């Protein structure tokens, strides 16, 4: 048999005070607090649902406590512990002798408000229920103790208590400053994984007196936090969690559709799926239109409707659809650096082509057809660094640096043969980073038994990597060529960029930014800081040339590093430049 769920209650026990003339009437007339006839409470209590249920109470916490005990029992999760936050007065001040015939409770002289509340509850529920004090402004074992930081003092007491997984909250009692404190306390409990079932308030001044469910007020705090998280980070987690909590109390599917679309946007941002991001923004816009037109009095629909303007502003809804640069800037503004650099680096080619950057299109081998989507462009031009190497060599102008590349690599290999006579790959790094990188790639191929890229002649002469190293150091042609081919593939962009410096300065600047952001993206994705042979050479070149009219300018000393300010500054400059060259 499944063990029955148990729950707890938390309340701030108020000071017990009663006028002399009222105390004389107490035995004859105990005040009653009536639940208002509304669907929130009718749905909780199935018995006697045609009648208002009366919960008596002559003290602040009496009626709400009785109601929550009844509610938890109805929910088949009876309360076995009540945690009472108590002030020094409530816990220590002696009360006059009181007798309440209607509840059959007799309290002898010299007891406190806490004693009175404990006796009342145990008299009605049974002595098995625990009434546990949480001290607010004192320590019963230390008269001189005066907690200056009351929230932390109370948190520490609750932290060591077996409060369980489910809790009901009476928000009625306490001192004037307890309201915000109770909200913070509820947040703390939820952070610990404790589910706050219901939050109620006893309205003494209404007519008739009423117990009101104020969970929706607390849910509004959660919704504000969720929207703040979403517009600030693109993460819809809190809104999704809130919607799941509310789905049993509202039948309105409009809110669910709205939140589902926010979640789709969150997922698209997380994986930098630009086409999906733009699609989900359209879906969010449609969901907002539907939500705005809803005329129901559903409180949760009304709650979400109040925050629509904020979402619309942050997601450019009702404005020109956000471009790649807008999305990259949005991620940057919201401290999502990895997404910001990835979106820029992966999609800037599409942006240039779609925005008629003629200098860029003139570099392509074939006339540009009418591309209608980013996908169309990426099918044809998947690697921005290869645009002029692979798609535009009709006049042979790119071939003129082929010999330069070959001579450069020959010189790097010669440095190794001249200065190093060993066979350890790691030591080669001291003489040439780019050769070291190429050899490490080949070593990994041997280690992972993925030698498909090596020729049969090489594998026949060098079945093990040690044999490959020996042949390379012995200057055998096929092994030297193998290394040169691997280096050439990585080193081309730096030579093509150097060529652009004189042939097309405007495109050269665009490509400098592209490669700078690419290096930053690689550095972020590879936490080791191992940026690769090509990146190392490109990084050295960019650090020498600077990045144009920014604080990262030529002549100033700077190094690519994983620092937030440097990444932000570099990407911001790249975005501004890209917008400027595409204005016309």
C-alpha cells in the first residue's frame, strides 16, 4: 500500500490581545470567519459544496489554521507539523485565564499565546500533531541574544528542521514587517525543493469575514521573475514551470500556447538556430495577438496580458523583424556571449549577401541568384573563409600566393630540421606551432585508428605514428607533403586576408572582424585555450593590424583572451561595422 503523503504548515503567530469588555463575551460568542462563495474554494471542498463553510476563530491565526488543516486532509496529504514563527512576546508573555466553551478548550492562568495556540490545535486534531516554534527575535536559551539579521536566523532554524516536501502557508499573522519577509521565506522553501501548496489570508475586515486564497499574488511574483528571466536571457524555464502549476486551475489554452512558443524561442537561442529564432518570434507574435483579444476573466490570462508590452518590446514584435546583427546584439546585451559570437560568426555571410553588400558579392565566382533564405545561402557558401579561395579564382589572382604559402611552410619545417633532432611531438611546438598542430592531428588519427585520410604509401611505410615521425624527421617526400597539405588547408585564410589588405581594404576590414570573432568563438568553445595552428597565426596577424576604428586599434598592444569586456567590445565593434557597410 502506498504511504500517505504528509504535509506541514507555516505561519507567523500573532500576539494574543483582547479587550476586557470583549473577554467577557468570549464564552458566549466565538467569532466565525466565512469562506466566500468563489470557485477557488468551492473546488477545494467537495462536501457541503452547496453551503458556505464556517471556520471559527477568536484569534488571528485560528480560522486560517482550521481551514488549512481541513484543506490538506481533503487533498489526502494531512498536516502533521505546524511551524510557528514566534516573537519573544508571543512565546513568553503570560495570558490571563481564558475559557472557550464552544471549543471545549480550557487554558489555565500563566500560559502564553503559543501555549494557547498549541492547546487549541491539539485539542481539535489530536496530540500527534507537532507544533514547532521558530524563534523570530530571540533565543530561549540565551537572554542576551539579539539577532540583527532575522531572515538568516530564521532560515538557519528552518534549514535544520524536517519540514517535509509539501507545505501550506497562512499569511495572516505577524508583525508589520513580516509581509516581504514571508515572501522571501516562501522563495527559500521552494529553492529547497519544497512545494508550497496554498497561501491563504484571513480577512477580518470583510463582511462577512473571509478566508482568501492569495496564491495568485505570489504567482504574479513568479511570473514577473519568469518574464524578467526570459527577456533578459532568453530562458523560459520559470514561465514553463509556472504554467505547469497553473494548468490545473485554468482551462484556458491560450496561456499554454503563449508559453510553449516562449519555450521554443528559448530552445532556439540555446543552440543558436537563427532561422528557428525568427520563426518562433513570429509564433510568439501570433500568440500575443490571440492573448490580447481574449476577453475572459481568467485571472491567469489577465496576469500574462499585463506583461505583453515588455515581451513585445524586447523581441522586436510589431517592428521590423530582427536581423542577424540584432539577434547577436540582443544576446550580447543580455550577457549571452557564446550565443552572440556564434550567431555572428555563423550567419554574417548570409547577412552580407541578403543585404546587398556588393563588395562581398563581387568576390564570388558566379553571379548571386535570388536567395530567399539563410538555408539557400549556406547550401552554396558554407565556409566564409573559403569564399575567395574556392568560389572566385576565375582570373587566377588568388593563385599568386600559393607559392608564398608553400615557401612559408617549408621555412617552418626547415626550422625544425635545423634545430631539433629528437622525435617527440610536444617538443616541436617550441620551434613551429603550425607544424606541431599538423603532427598532433596525425598522431590522433593513429591513436583513434581513423587513418582514412592517410595514403596507402604512408600507411605501408609507417604503420605506427612513431614510424611517421621518424620518416618526417628524415625529410622523406611523401611525409613532408602530407604535413604541408594539412597546414595549407588551415593557413590559407591568413594569406588571402593579407592579399585583401591591398586589393580590397573594405572587404579586408570585414574579414578581419569575421576572423577575430571566429577566434573568440573557438576560444570560448575550447576552454583549454588551444586555438589551433591557423588561429594562432591569424591571431598574431590581427593583433599586429588591430581591428580598425575601435579601442582595439593598430599600434595598441592587445591579446585575444577569454575576458568578458574584451569579447563584448570586439563583437560590438564588429556588429557596428557590419551594419555600416550594409547601409546602402
